[in-house]
C-alpha cells in the first residue's frame, strides 16, 4: 500500500473511533439534560412556576453560607386569602396567587430566587446590603399591593411581609433565619401596621401553639411552648 493510502486509511480509522465514541457520549448527554429538566420541573410549583420548597431550601442555604450578612430571606403570606376563595371562587384565588408570584419574581430579579412554599405562603432569598433593605422591602410592599385585574374586575391584594438576615441574628443557619423572617411576618399580620417587619432573634425563638407559629389559624394570644420547630 502506498504511503498516501496508508495515511488515508489511518485517518479513516481514527475518524471511525471518534464517531463510535461520540455516539454513547451524545446519548448520555441527552439523557442527562432530560433528567436535569425533569428534576428541575419537580422542584417547581405547578401553578406559578416558582421554585417549590425543596429548591428554595437548597438555594437559600447555599446563599447564606456563601454571602452571610449580605443575604436576606423574605417570608410572605397573603391576607384574607381564604375569604377570597370562599366569596369570589378558586379561579380568582389562583389568579391572585399567580399575580403575587409574578410580582415577587420580578422584584427579586437577578439578585436571588422566589419560591412558593405552600398555599398562599411565599419566600425569597436574595443578596441585599443592609443599607438598601428598607427601600427594597418598601418597594416590594408597593408592588404586591396593586389590585389584580381578573376578567375586568379589580381585586385588591394584601400581603404580610417579614424579612431577616444573619446580620440581625449572628447566625447563618437556614432554619433559624427563616423562622425569624416567618415570625416577623406573623407579627406584621397580627398588628396590621407598617409595610413589613424585620425579624430578630425574638421572632426566631417564638414558641408554637399546637405546632403552629403564633398568628396561624388555630393559635391563641397565649402560646404554649412546643417542641415542634414550626
């Protein structure tokens, strides 16, 4: 065989080996992408498209560990949502949930993530310097409290807001920081004054009533201590 033919044959063999190796690699890549998309979908809330609780916990924990005092967790709860469902119907209630989710996601922007934790409870985790938090939270209150147009009918929206950060608690523990934000939110809901509440260690350490944070349905003004962390 001439030298030119040997070179051609050698290149042909190498091309065949590369092509053969690429086939299973390509197949695995497609499979991995599909698997990632399924997992991502499983971590999303079906109604709103926001992150669900598992994704939020993972992201917020990672952000707290990386950014510490610059991280702010926000906990939100719609006011009078059950009454809206009972009087105007679940379609209107769903429209309000979707509107709150969209507004929260736009407010967070590229600074973090927004999530729907359960029912009418939402949360956000973002990087926000202490000096900018009052402005950002006031902006969130304003954005969320705009009426929502549902089939030509303007439906009022009210949301209680609590926020907390390691900068107030000297702790980066996810559960502790979120409990502080949640406690502050329920204080805001109970008192009904101001635009939001900033969580402290007091809010994080509030006792529960029958496993519920003070302010939830089924609690009283005189909470009894409980071992349940919620």
